[in-house]
C-alpha cells in the first residue's frame, strides 16, 4: 500500500506550518510537502500552466525551508518534503546547507523534491536561461551530493564549478535525502531520474499509460533496479478525486493538495483525505 501526504503553499494567511504538521502527523499522514517560489514576476509573458490569473500564493508563500523547520520542531515522525525545490533558482551551497541542517534537526526526515520550474521570467531573475534549466538542475543536484558525502567536496561543470571546500553539517541520511524529480512525463525525465534521482513526482493527468515500462527501461540502462526509485502522484488542484486510480496504478505515494486557506477552512478537507487514506490502506482509524 502507498503512503499518503499533504501538499500546500504555506502562507501567512493559511494554516500555519507547525499546525498543519502536527495535525497531519496525528491523522497518520506520512509526509507534508511545501511548494517553492521566491517571487512572481509581474510580467505574464509565461502563461500560468493551469490557465487564468496567477494565484497570489505564487508570490506570498513562505520560504519552504523555514516553514519546514517550524514543522520539524513541532513533530517527531512525519516526513518533511519539498514539492518541489526549484534548483534552477537556488544557490547550491546555500541549499545544500539548508537541506542538511533540516535533515539533522529533524533526525533524517527530509525528502527533497527538485524541479526546474515553468516560469521563464522567474528563473531568468535568478540568472538561469529557460533552455538551460534542466542542465543547471542536474549540476546543482550533483554538486550538493558531493557536498553531503565528501569531507572536501569539489565540482567542475559548466554551471557549477568550485575547487575543494569544507561544508557541514552533513545530512543524517546516508548520501543525503532522497532526490525526487518533479516533472511532466517524457523520455528525458526518465533518463534524468535514472542518472541522479531517487524518485519521481509527476502531476496527475500527465502520466502516460506506459510510464512504468519507460522508467524501468531507463533504470535498467544504467544498471539500477526499479525498487531504487519511488513514484509519488500529487493532485493538481484541491479536491481532485484521483487517489483510487493512483493506488490501482501502483504509485508508492499519494499526495493530496490543500488550498492556502486558514485552519477552519482546510480541516474538513484534511479529515476527508485522512479517511480516504485509511480506506485505501485498509487500516483502522487511529484518531
């Protein structure tokens, strides 16, 4: 049976990170996932993928690592996940230290979702060209892995280049937290997962029928077993009815999306999702 999680844009006007984490842990969820955007360019040259106006959460959300640290301090077991961290827009040294610090504070509970993003203007503000975004992500992830695993880390690539450095703390999890690539389906993403990922988080509605065969083929090509990669399915919008299909399709984790609303507004939805998770897990309620 899969694990179940909750995803939200944490904001000043929504249920607070620690409160959500405590509630989710009490209700038996495996993980909470916080979304990452540093800002939203006022330009609308890049259209919002879901259509319509860009929601306020895209520029009003908390920094995901600060929010997850608050969640970590208030809980003991629930996993703390980024859904996703936009590595096309983040310094690898700062991010490596943030992730390692969170992993130490939480005693090894971090799941690091990483992605390239969709807003060209946003990543350009961080110095990344849209056409280079996935190559930038690859080098920054590989450089962070070096920092997490080597006493003296160094990396020499086109976008990340540095001589030996000391950087601590090291993550609690050997090799660092699992790297879960957030991306639409395509041959390229399966090759990326096989090369440097520990998981995949596609958006529901954009998963081809032969996704597992393609993923397994990409893993086999580099000598990896299918069991080395987890696959997480997250809903696009709050209230999506997709969990039954995800479980039937063999996903390892199902993540329900919450709106950026206060506690009173989201609690009925959280309880509904918890009931769905218990039903699909075929386990009795514990709260």
